C-alpha cells in the first residue's frame, strides 16, 4: 500500500482525493493532510510518505515553496492545480505528473499506476531534483535540463545540447550534439511550447530546430535549413517569415 500525504488549502479538495481513492479501490492510504505549506512541511517530515499530492497554488506559500523547505525528496509527487498554466511549464520540463481540478478519476488511476511502478523500482527521484533546479534558476535558461522519457529510461538533457526535434506521428525524435538520439512518445507540439524562449524555431510541422546549430539558410529547392550535423531541414511556406525573423535576430 502506498502511503500518501495531501497538501491543499481547500479541505473539500483533500476530501475529494480521499473519496476517489476509496471509490476506485486504488492502493493508496492517506496518512495525513494539511491545508497550508508550513503544516505540510512538518507533516512530510513526521510521516515520511511514499507519495505527496501537492496543490501548486496556495494563499501564503505555493507548492514549490513546500518542496524548497525540504532537505531531501524521498517520495513521489503528483501536483494538483486548478490552472493549466500555473507552474506547469516547470513541471512538464521534469516530466512530473500533475492533475487538473476537478480531478478526472481515470487520470488519477494512471498517476497512481505510474507512482507504484516507480516505487517498485526504487528509483532515485531525479525528476523532482530537476524540477527544483528549474525553479531555483528559472532565469538561467541555458542551464535547464529537459526530462526525456524513452521506453527504457528517463534522460535529462541540457536544452543547449539539443540540435533538433523531428516528429513521427505521436512520437518525437531528439537529435543531440553528442551524436545520440532519443525517441519520446509525445507529439512535437508539446516541446514546441516548452522550448519557447530557448532559441528553438518551429520551421515545419514536423521539425523544431535549435537556432545555434543552424549553419545556413539555403534558398534553392524551396528553401531549407542546413544544420551543423549536415541535415537538411525543410521550411514550411507559412513559417518562412518567422524563421527569417529569428535568424535576423541572431545576426544582430
């Protein structure tokens, strides 16, 4: 049985999670709950849970501040929020699960299943550590790592080491500066959004490239980008103007 703590400033949200866990007979027992950050930190320290359901946005201190107050992360976290844009970029960067309120029972089941698998493998929680690095150094974008979950492992890759991304149906292939590549079972549009602000351009429906690895813009054959790894990346007609603007910005 997974021992869990719930931290949420609204008691009815805590009760709702407890109710859903019982109704769907999920292998989770709530060993404690708190309605504010300070109380939550004390509760985590006292109970040492396997799992933490953590509200991101709370009145005095948010969920990230709860985590900052802890010296170690020997538990899994599922963030819970009513807003799909509040802190979610940081959470997605580290491939950590989150639930939007009102909680969908099927999504809750999926989260618990993932947590159970991780706990069974006794994996070090590198994803949570990566999240906290992101929060602490949110302005140092070149230092951020992106969690890429393949079928075998989760790799943490500096955004600056990604040359380009290429989509294949619901999958995205990441090509790295060390010559390796990683196939991730997520569509490219999710990474287009995450990598905004990290000097990536969506030059084609199937391609997202890191500006610093562009060798030249070739005008023949309808135009394409020649990358440092000698790949030819097509440019969609409707994205050509944005690509030219981005390249002109670099020149300046």
